[in-house]
């Protein structure tokens, strides 16, 4: 699951970098695809803290991978996969996109609701995975 979500995130970002270079694409209602760069965390939180966010991501992914291999719940494994895949997708951007110093690259965002910070599929994976994991924990199914 993590590898698949990571790949989907990177493919959509590659598409966004090429298709949205000149102008946004309206989709429906307030949803549009609009290229943006984020040096912070999910939904533009912690702007300018990229290296610290990247370091925290590496540590958290390590714990999540350990938890994923330890779980007996298929639903929890999917949740961990979404979170890890999303975290690695944004971490790859920090490593591969030019920026200010080590791990200083910006994350590519492109999903714009115009009333919420611009985000990407990695962010969707982290949020949906976290919600799924919380529901699984509350049901005692982990």
C-alpha cells in the first residue's frame, strides 16, 4: 500500500509540474488544480521548517513501519501504508526539489479548493490513513 500510494503521489506531482506550469485548471465548483510549492508540512503548516519536518518524518516513518509489521489488523496495515506512502512522497520532494540547503526543498502541492490550503495526494494519504487508524484503534481492532 505504501509503495503504491507513494508512486501515485509522485506521478500526480510530475503531471502537475508539467500541466500546471502556466495556469491553473478549473475542475468543478471551487476545486481547481493550481501549482504551488510548500516549504512546510501538510496544508502549509510550519512554513520554512522543512529540514526539521523532514527529520521528524524520517523518525516517525521508522516507528510507523515497525508498527505496521507488528499489527495483525489488515485495516490498520492499510492505514499505516497510506500514512507512510504519503510521508515518503513529501519527503522525496524535500530531498529532490531544489531548496535552501539540506532537506530544504519544497513539496509540490496542486489540489486547490480555494477555501483550504493547497495540498497533494501525499497529504490526503496521511490524513485518511490517520483517520482510519484512529477509528481502528477506537474499535480495538489493532
